[in-house]
């Protein structure tokens, strides 16, 4: 358990999350540009959550170690993982005919956040939602995103629990020394 606490406090933890996020973006771009699988609205929204997670993790990896920054970073990272999971679940429902969702041919962001116009090669919607491509182990991209979001969420929750336990240990040792 001590080695996990050490990992969760290290830059290596944030660099692992950054590497995971960057790998996910590279895979998405490979499917888009090399395999011709054009992204839909929900795919781009999932990509935005991954990009946000990348920004959070790179920022936390470069900032000095601080208990409050670590807590804030893990909470932001958890929000990104939950957002990614929600978009992946929605996409899974669309491709399996579950529920009553739909998809548009535009990103649906407010005018002040026109990221699809600022970075069209990364965030432009180019297709309507349909079946996602098959990936490793016969999983669809939506299923793969669900799995990754769940794993990321579990790791981040473990980091938050470790953070809280460390806080309890620090506060009890401080009060015991008084």
C-alpha cells in the first residue's frame, strides 16, 4: 500500500495519466486519418474529455507537489473520467439501439468555445453517429472507451482514497505530537 501512496504522490502518476490520454488521442487520430473512420459528435465530445484529462495531468506533472493541488487535480481528473464514461455510454447506447438518444453533425459547443473551428483537424465533427469501429479483442470503440473510463475512474478514486488516508495519518500524527 505504501508504494501506491508514493506513486499517487509522484509526478510519475500524472505522467502515466498524461501518457494514457495522449495514447488515446493518437489512436483516435490514427482511426480518423489512417483508417478513414470519421468522428461523430459524441466521439469528438469524448475526445474533448480526453484532451481535458491530458491538460490536467500535464499541468499537475509540472507543478510543485502540494496536497491541495493533488486533491484538486484528482477531482478534476475524476470529472474528466466520468465525462468520458458518460459520452462512451451514450455512444454505446446509440450503436446498440438502446435508449432514445441522437447525434448531430455539429459539435454543439457555445460560440465562445468554438474549438471545432480553432482546431478542426482534432475536434471537427465529420460524420453522424453510427457503429464505432472494432478495436482490440473484438470490442467496439465505444466499449473500449467505457472500459478505459472505468479503469481511469478506479485508479483516480484509489488516488483520492490514498490522499484522504494520508491526510488522516498526517493529522493524527500531528495531534499525537502535541
